[in-house]
C-alpha cells in the first residue's frame, strides 16, 4: 500500500525557499503558505480552499469565520469554498451534501510555481466512475490560484469518463467588509436574478445592490466586472471573470446567520459573498475528453 505523503514530505517536494511552504494549519490540516514582499496568502488541501489573500498594500481581503470547524468532512466557513459538481441542494438527492462534495474532501497538491513576483499554487481532485459514489461520472478537477497584487483563480474541469455529464460550479468567495449595512455592489444594474429568499422568483435589479435584509440571489447571464464598494474600510474590490454566466450575491443577515453554527454572533456584518459561477440553467455540459475552465480575478484599490 502506497504511503500517503506527510506535510513535511509535501514541503520538501513542493516548497519554494523564502516564498511558499507547506505547513500544518488549523486542525492539523495541510496548507500552503505564501509569503512574499507583495502578498501573504494561505490555501488548504482540504477542499482546495483559499482561506487568505492579503496584498501588502491593503491587508486581508477575504473573510474567514473565527468559528469555522477545521475537520475532515466539514466545510471551512469563509475564504473561497469550491462548489462542485452541484450548487446548493442536489435536486435528485436531498441527503447529498450541500454545494457538492469536493469542498469537504482532501485534494492533492500538484505544483507550486514562481511567476515573477507571484506564486501559483495548483491542487486537484479526481473522481472515478462507479455506482457507489454520490456522483457517478468520472472527472479531474484542478484549481490553480496565482497569488500576487491580484488574485487569479482558475477552476478546470476535465471529463475523464466515457459519457457526457452536466455540472454546476461556483467559487463561493467571502469578502471581508467593515460593515455589510454600508457596503454595496455595482455592476449588476438591469440584470435579472432569482431571489432565493422569495421562492426563486425572477426579478430585475435596479441600481446598486444594497444590503438591508437577508440577500441570496443568482444573477443570470452576467459576464461584466462586478465591484464591491466598502466605505467602512475605504476600498473597492473588483471581480472579473471568464467562462462564467451567473453571479451569486449572498449575505445571511441576522436571521439567516442564526442557523449557521460555524459563523458566530454578529459575524454576518463582516462578510459579503460575490460568487463567480455557472449554476441552474447555466450549468455546463461536458463531453468525454473535454475540459472547461472558469476564471475569477480579484483586484483591490483604495476609494
């Protein structure tokens, strides 16, 4: 039986002196730590999950719950969870885990590469065909994240099986804000959306997205940049994307947060999710041997 690589083994194989290391993280889970003059970041092999991106000029951009549960089989609350191969509840299996199974599974470390002043970290997970799995199709899912003054995240799905399959995907990005009630999102004016707080009724956005109550929306047919304005911290966060047709915007507010045991009292005020995605009727159909790449790029600037 092949011995599973230890964290020390991974650091010896993949670490880059003075720039990137593989270390034990919360709960003893393995993480890649990137530390350069330009950025400090962390990415866990648990879920292929980015938990920190802090450009030197602006500090931490991602929200991470202080009450997150760092355990096998549990999702990390905050950062950038990867939702795949379904989003939300699985339509034909109410007992299946929400948002798919890859965000709670161990991934493999593929490479750590230096690109100029930036560091790119690649992780992957595979699924073989079989009736005993919660997803019968075979795939190779890779996540490549380039950490620098901007963050670029690529999610690459390859169909390694003999049959076509359809999947949903989302980069469930939690942004750290000073005060959710004063922050707002620009770039979706006029877009239609499904309001999950109102029985998935379809509506049209008018003006900026302001947060005055629980917000859970899937914006449809969206390709343009979206900007999160945060007057409390005096910064703007711009999210650009490629090969993504939906944008999810979420804040649980006080009522929704009460059902999330790993969030904590009042923590909803410090986070807003803006998610690059392909969900619902914009799910992706992929033939045997084909690949699909969705890309999200995050930039931050002062107001």
